[in-house]
């Protein structure tokens, strides 16, 4: 059989693609993309002419079967997401499972992930963290999810849509109490912005200034008692001044 390559692509800045990813995309027999129009822009920028097929969250099982058949016949397929690493909060994971069930080799071609880019620059502890992806868009379910995370001590990473951000921060504040947090918006793009502060201050800020664009939210875990007071003081003082790339 051929190989299923998981090719990371940029999360905004077209320069964030590895030399290896460009070679794999060029040499693959086909590229399976979440949104072929979106991926075509990247490919034309790098003058890559590999045929594209679509594979997204609403793709039928027959679409996945078709890709598996092609792999079994010896074709190499590069899977790409709209942004970042395929399989992280997008449909890639399902295809990976099916490929492994057919003894097809799955090879990662690593690169950008919004969660990691946001976490590393947030200023919160990175030695242990949890990736929570998207919370539910149902307010009741979301609050339950937040209650379940109340005792989490590791730094938490969430993907969030701009129109829900203020409500999510407000719910987090109500359920967890005030905590340090950072909002990373439009990472690697022209208007990249980090806001670092506390849940209370950022909830207030985003209620008054509704955000746009793509957002990754980083929130401190429940601190051990002795560190709590010190951490709260430091983060309460951080300015909300914009840190533009
Ligand atoms: N596979 C992607 C990855 O590796 O990061 C994530 C896909 S998920 C469907 C898309 C979400 O990731 C967005 O709604 C946003 O929360 C986050 N995201 C993607 N690009 C981003 C960026 N440039 N800045 C901040 N967050 C981003």
C-alpha cells in the first residue's frame, strides 16, 4: 500500500510550512483537503500541481473508503486541514484510524498547531497542559464541561469562536473564580494579538470590544494553595496593552 501523510500547513502566515511538507505535497499522488478552494491558494502560492480531493467532517463513509482504496492500490496521499495540523480539532483523526485498520502506514509531517503556538507565548506554565479543543456551543453543556474542569491543575487550552469568547470567559469566571488567562487572536497573521490578564478583566474587555478572527484561549489551572495569591497578584497587574507581532 501507499502512505497516508499528515501534512501540517500554515495557520495564517504562508511562510510557516516546512520544506519537507512542500516536497511531500509535490510528490504525493493526491492531496485530500478539508476545503479544496482554501488549499488551492496555498498550492498555487508554492506552484504545486498535485490533484486535490475533498475530505471534510461531512464527507460520507464512501469518501473515506475511496481514499483507503487508493492507498491500498499503492497511491501516496497527503492529508491537509484548512489550517495547522490535520487531526487536531478537524476530521483527520477518523481517516487515520481507518488507514491503520487496513495496515496502511501513517506518517506525520509536523508543523504549526494553533494550540501550541498560543500556549508557548501565553506566559502560563507549559510543563503540563491539557488541550480541550472546542467547548460545546450549548450554554448548558458548556457550563457542565467547565464544572468538570474546575479542579484541573494543568494549563488549559481551548479553541473558541470570536462571538462566544466573552460569554465563555464570563462562564469560566463564574465557575472557577478569577484566574490568569491569555487570548491569542489571529496568530501568525498581520493582526496577530495577545491579550494577557485575568478572566475578570478579559471578560470585561471582550464584552466591550467584541473580537473578530480566530481565537485560542489559554487559562491557568487551579494553582496549589501557596502559589495562588502570588500568581493572582502578578497577573492582575499585567497591562492589557496590545502585543502586536
Ligand atoms: N488543525 C488546526 C490546528 O492544528 O491548530 C485547528 C483546526 S480548528 C477547526 C480551528 C480553530 O483553531 C479556530 O477556530 C481557532 O480556535 C484555532 N485557530 C486556528 N488558526 C488560528 C490562528 N491563526 N490564531 C488563533 N487561533 C487559531
